[in-house]
C-alpha cells in the first residue's frame, strides 16, 4: 500500500484538474472532486487529511474546506466555478478570509497554474517563500502557511513516519539473528532462547510500526468512490504526490 512520505515536498508541476463537475452545481458539492484532484491534501500548505486528524478519517469533521481563489466577496459570479475552487485545510481558509486575489500589483499563487517548487522550499518543517518572490511572499502571508499549528503537524508526521519506517526495515536484523540461532539450538539453549526473544521483539515492533504507517495511507479509507462529474473519472492520486509516496507491505513476517 502507498503511504505519505515523511515530508511532502512542494510539487514540481501545477496540479492538473482531472474532474469536471457540472457548472450548474453549487460549490459546496465539489468536495469529492476536489479531494481526488488535490490528493486529499491542502493545495496551499500541503497538510494531508491524515495530518489534521492524527491519521484517522476526518471527512465531515470540518478540517478541510473549499477555498475560492477569487473570493465570493470579490466576484460572486465565480463562486460555483470549479476552476476557481481549491481544496484547503481550515487553517488556510480562515487565515486568508477575504484577502484579495490581487494586492498592490501582486497576486496570490494558484497551485493549478503555478508549480509550488518554483515559489516555495522546505526548511526543516517550514514551507518558506523563495526570497524576493513577491507572489510567494504574499501567498505565504495570506494563508499563514507556516502557522505554528501547521508546522507542528508537519513535524509530527515526519518524526513518526521516519521512526516507523526504520522499525519496519529491520528484516536484515532478523535474518542475522536467524543465522545465529541455528547453531545455538544444539549447543547453547539459553542463548538460543535469548535470540528467539529478540526476534519476537523486533517482529512486534515491526507490526506496531506498520499499524501506525497504515494510518497515513495516501488515499484515506473514506475516499469517495463517486463524485459530481457526469462521466466516470479516474480516482487516483495527483502525479506529483503519487511520485512521493512510500510503498509498504500489507503485513509483516
């Protein structure tokens, strides 16, 4: 199964909209389409749904919302335009509030038109604007992309996944212990028992680690299988996020 990387890096390409709900639909009905188009990830600060709810399904709990690139207060005619809607965490949506898409000749960046990696870079658990990039700086300010609550959630995922992936990769240690245990069975029963106990501990840790990793599945268990699009749409992760995912086994030895 595919899980999130310990740290989601800024996409190297704009996010492609693969869904096309009817133009007559109300913007509030776009959630399922947006979740798939943006990979269950805030298009702005890159927090995944799993980051907001500790790896648990969170649909319906208010952690994410539909963000309008051009706000309804700026142009109400665009409120139901799917091309004007982004998937965003509640933090980003509330931080921006009614800040305009343009300010003093500088615009907010649009992740469906702008490659985030050209405007932002990761420094530890912070997603910083490229120095001197006025558009990135305004976007970073408007959405408070490095709000301490967001930074804390990025850090929590990075630390947990890094540790659990390390525990899961102890197969080589078990192989060494098994090679050691063979000869000991005949000549040193006590030491053989100690080695077997070490193997059991490693396996227990690995199973626990896999359980924690599964909570950070890149596609959450409550991912919608239907949406507002009139024709069936491909339900898969965006290319840039899919490229960063980590494959883990469904079970351990």
